[in-house]
């Protein structure tokens, strides 16, 4: 049994080294752990184009996994909030509804989507969940109680090329088309989101990024 135990320990150690190496490359490409560690919050604005209908997105995120997202396209509007434990969704003039089940699991991972994924991947001392490597260039983020977020890095740049996750039977794929640098940190500038249904696919272009804006806790609860 002892050789088998050594083999298992060796494989586990090799997997850890592979994960650390890939994550380290990602950290360096984004701007370095020190710069990212200094970020506590972000505010971003974007345009969203859904089959020719152009709208807007406003999003607030914190490094500890809270967020607020406001989206409007034509007559559709929504507000989504997550305070790290509880979430709520409001669509149009309808009253807000509390997240539960699959919605809440998705929110726990949405908190670390796109640029915010670095907050989960790069700092194990803060992390609640696991990070693993699948293949040579894909990092799997799994927040506790959340869903898998698969980040495939571009081997040339070590920046995310795609991020995918499941929502029910649908595979959501975000493709990173362009990047920009803000205060020495690399952020996505344009992303394309495919849902498996072309009528809901979208192109998102970020137009404003503010690092460490003042944020009040009430922002992460609808109606406050």
C-alpha cells in the first residue's frame, strides 16, 4: 500500500504545481498579484448589443464576492444583487424576488466572473472553494455552493480566452475579444456571450472602469 500512497501524493503534488504555475502566469499577465491585491472594489459600465438592440450595463463588484448588476436593453430591464450570502433579482416593474436553488448557486460564481475571477483564483487565503487545472490551459473555479466556472487561458498571452459555465442544460460561453489596461491592470474591453440560442447572444463593450470607488453596503440589496 505504501508505494500506492506515494504515487497518490506525487500526483496530487504535481497537480498543485500545475495549477500554481498556470495561475501565476495569469496573475503576471493581468498586472501582478500586488496590484490586484490592492483592489477592494470596481465599477464598470458597458454597452450591450443583442441582435441589433443596444442597451447598457452598470456593474459594481467587490473583491470578497458581492455585486450589483443593472442591465437595460430596449424595454427589458433587470437589477441583480448578491451580498455574499443572499441574492435578489428584479425585472422591469415587477417586485424583487429572492434567489434560491440554481439562481443562488449561479450568483455565488457570477461574483467571480470575467475580470473578477482573479479575486478567487489568485488568493487562496481568501478563497472559499477550490481551483484546479483541467488539461494544459483550463482553470476550473468552484466557489463553495456555486457552479463550475471554466477559464481557458490563451497560451500566447496567459489571459482568459474563454470562460464557460452551465445554466441548466445551456452552456454559456464568453469569448474575450479585446483587452485594455487601466492603472496598470488588464481588463477585458470586448466580450462575446453565446447562450446556445442565437436570439440571446450578445456583444458587450466596456466603456468605463473605476478601481476602488466608494461603495455602500446598501448597494447590494434591491430597494435600499
